[in-house]
């Protein structure tokens, strides 16, 4: 059986506990054994190297050097890493090794909660299968991103709230490798209510399953 760890906490504005409950339900339904933790010390536990998947939901906050080192080593060894929005890509702002692993870091969301479009760029990828570009209402994340990411969806900034970024095309959904591990991220999901958007939820659920390492006993 595949196994997953959800580590949640940090800034409460992203509904970490509520989002963790949704991930836990999805993963149970998809055949995972799931455990949760609310302290970043879980990342330093040697047992995480035996997991299939780790889901961080920990906006901002701090991570100790030994915690991020062990987490990075686990992913390089094959453990999957997946998550959404600031719970994954605005976590541990001073930990560059963590950002290197994730493949991006949030830096702004001009206009705060606004209407924008998510454009599917790889409709033939299994994560995006059957999903067309769709309208969305949330924070439109402006990211610093790794050029090695495999981008599955983007958004284009209008310049209404920051004229100098008019026309900038920004990744919204990507996947990548970190050593032997698969990493998946979606910048959508400022609040738990966004999990009610079918496209957002479908992409995220497929993405976490893609990232997960297969059962080591299989």
C-alpha cells in the first residue's frame, strides 16, 4: 500500500487544517495509508524516506536546516512531493533548498482576489486530460519559477494592478523531478472553498497521485 504524510500548519489564512482534511479523504479513497503532523519536525524523521508521498501545507513559517535537508534527501531518493498555493510555494521563505526542490516561490498577487483565466498548455498530459482552459477567482500568483519545470497550465497578467507585468505569462500548474522524486504543484487554492471548483480539484488530485512513488512492496 502506498503511504502519505500530510504536514500542515503555519499561517491560518490558507485554511491548512481544512485543506489537510480534503487531502486525507482523497488519499484514503485512492488507496493510501495516511498520517498527519502539525509540526515541521516531522520532516526530520528518518521514516519519511519510506513514504510514497509528502504533502506540505505550511504557509510562511520556518523550517530548521536539518528538517529541510532530510526532506530534500527523501525526495531525491524517490518520495513524491505535491501540494498547492502558498501552503507549498510560499512556505519557508528563507529556505532556498526547499524552493529549489519545489521549483518556484510566490512573490506577489497583484489585485489580491480577482477574476482571471487558467490556460491549459498540455491537454495531452494525463493530469490535464479532458480539462480545457477555465475562468477562476482567487489570488493570481506571480511566481519566481525554475525554467526546468514542465508547465501544464499558465495564466496571463492583464497589467491592471501592476502595469509593468502586462502580458506576462506565468506558470500555474507544473511537475518536475528532484533527484528520483516527482514534484507536483498548483498555485490555485487560496481558500478551502476553491476545492469546490471541479477543474482545480481534479488537477490537484491527479497531480498528487502522479507524484506519489509506487508501493515499494509491489
